[in-house]
C-alpha cells in the first residue's frame, strides 16, 4: 500500500547520558571528534562520504556539522554508520541529488539533528511527481539507538514518505519534523513505519496523505512499544493510520489532530492474525473542511458513503500520474476503527461539522448525530442512510 511521506525527531541533551523513550544519548558522544563540512559547487555526497570514511578509520565515528550557507547542499544516498552524528546549522538547505534516501541510518548510536535556533534546516526533493522517489531520512535495517530531529521537508507529491523506519529498526526517537511545500499525494505522507521496537514519535506534522502511518508490507516485521504524541495533519487522509498485517505488540498514541482531512485516525485489524496485543489512541480531534480532505472515492470499502448526499458534489478527483487515484472532498469523520481491533480509543471529538447533514439512522432505525468513533459494523448500517 502507498505511504505518504512522513517525519519526526529526537532530543539530545547537554550533559551526561540522557535517556528518552526509544533513545539514549551514547556515553561516548562527548569524546567523538568534531568536524565542520561546507558545501561546494556540484554534488557534495562524495566529499561527505570521504570525510566519514576518514573518521571511521581514525576514530570509529564522529560529529559532523553542516555549516550554514546561502547555497544548497546537494546530497543523496548517504549511509550513517555506528557512532556518526550529523548536525545541521540554522538555514541549511539540502537538495536531494539522486532518487532515494538523502540519509540512511544503518548503524548503532547515530543521529541527524537540526538546530533549535534560527531558521529551521530544510530538505527539498530532486523533482516533482511520482517518478521521483524521496526520503529525507530513512532509518534502515540495523538502525539501533538513533535520533532524528528538527527540520522541515518540502514535499512535491513524490513517491515514498518523507521519513521512514524499516522493520528491524529499534530504540529510536523522531521529533519535531514538519512536512510542508506542495504536500503529499493521498498514498504517502510524512512518516511511515514498516516495523520497529521501542520507537517514539513526537511533534510530527504533515500536509497531505497520512502524517503517521504504521503499515506492514514485509512478512516477519513487527511493532512493539511504539509511542507517539502531538501528531497533526492538514488537508490529507488523516493524522494517524494503524494498519497491522502481522501479530504485534503494544502501541500508544495521543494528541492526534486533523484539519480538513478524511479522518482524524483510521485503525484497522483482523482478529488474532493482524492486530496489536494492546493499544490506546487518545485525544483525537477532527476539524471539518468541505472540499480539501483526501480519500479514495471509489473503493470497495465505501468510504465515500460517509459523505452526506448534498455534499457529494464537492468530491473532485485529484489529477495524478500515480497508479492509485484519490479525491478531494468533505471531511468524513473523527475516528474509523474496525470491529475486531484491540485498540482503545479515548476522548475523540470533532469540530465545525455541518450537523444537520451529518446525521444517520442507527441499526434500530433511530436518527442519531454523527458519532465521534465509528466502528466497522456501523459502516454498512449507516451507509446511504443520510437524513
């Protein structure tokens, strides 16, 4: 399934060894050699790789600072190994130089952190549209005890999420990352996780698609001890999607906010084979918009049936060269959850909905307002029963 780009980041502290959910600052961080790196005309990847190779041979790691510059850095397919840490000064602008990930974390005790003061660092795509494949940061296989924090990703409707985590990644923290620009197509978004253990997501914001999507495409991957806070989406499919395709451990998400999206949160599952052992999603807010939500309008799941009849004229197919088509239209609801999901939803609410239109008949034929949480059994019951 498609995944929108997505992204979030971690925290490093000034002194001592500090631990956060998913990440502990390495005890050797303060003793690693420091090097500055400045951009030059042309692609900078080979020079940066050469510097990291030198530091690996001499000191088994290092902290490399990309210096502020009025010119773009051109980087791509940079692999971050054990004990390497990238720091981005204010105003650093990185342009993807080749399809794929700009930075690929594949080591233990590694990080990419943007400056907390001044203009936030930026990542930009190589091009526009689905022919371009773009990750700003990918926490790949082998990533262990990693931190990603503090930058903006300028998306232009390319393939893949802005930030992603592979199935074997563990002990990670993503924090304070925003996806901006033209936004993502409905199939992708700011952040996608294919699997992982002890990973924390905080302060992710997205434009288009799903901001944070946990969906397994690889057999054998697993989620466990995944937490998230303060996840927001604007004019997309939703802030959070939980789509388990294996047996998984626990998840806990809170402060989920969508504005002008299909849903605030979408949660699926299938009995004991595709589920989480336990989980909670709390504080879900969905703010209505009449025309800018994203969804698939012509799928068998009949999502479009949640659009009241008088508002169906607002649905417009989004022009795309992608293999899957999406539409813009009215917000669908706050939280959609399958009947057999083990996720507990708490404190779900919605704002600015045109309530006279969003009314249903329940299974007993009684007229009811739109519930904040809609379970799968209600889907067929209320479909096409608008008042």
